[in-house]
C-alpha cells in the first residue's frame, strides 16, 4: 500500500478511541464518516498494524494513512507536463493546489492514466502509482512507478537516500548565505540544508530570500516547518506562516525543481542510466521578484 500521511500522537494526549481522535489529523479526511470508512478499508494503521475503530490511542503511537490500491482510479482528464517517461517509470510535474492522492476525484493519482502510456513489461502495475508525495500547495516533480519491481526499488532508493531531490522557495526575511536546520520533527530526526541564491528587498515584507533546498529526511511538511521555526516562513504559507500583503491567492512559493537518480531498471546491467530531471521555477516566482524589485527601485527614486 502507498503511504499518504503519518502522525505521531503527542505526549499528554488523554485516552481516546481512534475513531474520535483521528478526525482532523489527516489532511485528506475531514469527517468522522471518512475516518470510519478508511479504518474499515484497512487504510489506517497503528504502529504498523491494521487499526480498529475501538482501538485506544496512546502518546507516542504512529498513525499512518494508506492509499487504497484495490480499486482502479477514475481517470481525471488533466493535462500534465511529463519531462520523462519510459516503460518502467515516469516523472511528472504536479501543479500547485493538486493533491497527490486521496479520497477525492481531482488528484494527481487519478490523472496519471490519462497522461502516461501503459507499461508493456511483464510485472506492470495495473495503473501507475506515485513513488513519493508532495504537499498539496507545493508544485513540482513527482516520481511515478509503472511496474511492481520498480516501485519496490524506488522505495528502497528513497529509504537509502539515493534519490537526490532539490527544492526552491521564497521566504520572508534575509537568511544566512548557507545553513542547516536539524530540529527534530514528530519526535524524529529531521535535517534540511539551504543556500541563499538571491536577496530581494521588499516594501511589503522587508526582505525576501530565494533559497535552494535539499533535505536528508522526509518528515511531514519538513521544509515548511523548519524554515518557519527558524524565522523565515515560506511566502504564502498559511499553515506555518502568514501571507504577505499582495501575495493573496498566489499560493505557496515552494517547488520541487530537480530529481536525480540511477535508473533502477538498469542498476545491475552494463548500461547504467542516470536520470537527471530539472525544471525552471514557476512563473509566479519570477513575476513576484520582478514586481518587488521594481517597487523597491521606484520607492528609492
């Protein structure tokens, strides 16, 4: 099954049954009815074991929500940019505001079959599956598995940190030129590295910083939480920061811009293939930087 979200029960949580506690902790399920359906389908696990509605929750437990894979996706006819595709895997560009998957129709998962060719390989998956996640407001590159074996191998590569991922973001404030953030998240180790590429004076925000980001761990909302805790919230982050004036309705300024990995289908052959996919920053980044720079220059005149 494909992991959608995870949650660590915080210390001090009073005794409560799962069906009551789980309402609101997962982004893609907001109702008690939805939680009960997910439990019944076996989509929720507690510390790796299938959960029951009557299970009592204890501090420190790990609750996980998984995607169903027994029902074919209802095709969502959304045109996606596909920078790379072969018989084994693909890389697609997820638009900002689109969920990777979940109990709703308009998801990247449902759009994959509309955009990708079926795999002719013997162990082909019945439909393509995302190999990792991006937050709903984050845009950018998502790796897709098209066969059972490739899906397993991609999972191992992610666990072994052999898939290099790069992000870019615009944050409020003037950051150091380089830095690392290592505050634990959800009681687990988390490490985020950043490099400042550009500093932009802003009449509305004081300063903005364009950062290149690399992460060594993959905790929920890791980049957003680490930067917010450091005092540099990502522009447009309603959950961990605040929208600056003039950026309303422009969304989160965070994008997954580069993926680099050794193609697992050729790992044991003499024809090893390195896949390097990089996309430009979303147009809204450049537009906002130009606008802020123009306003600053006009104010200085």
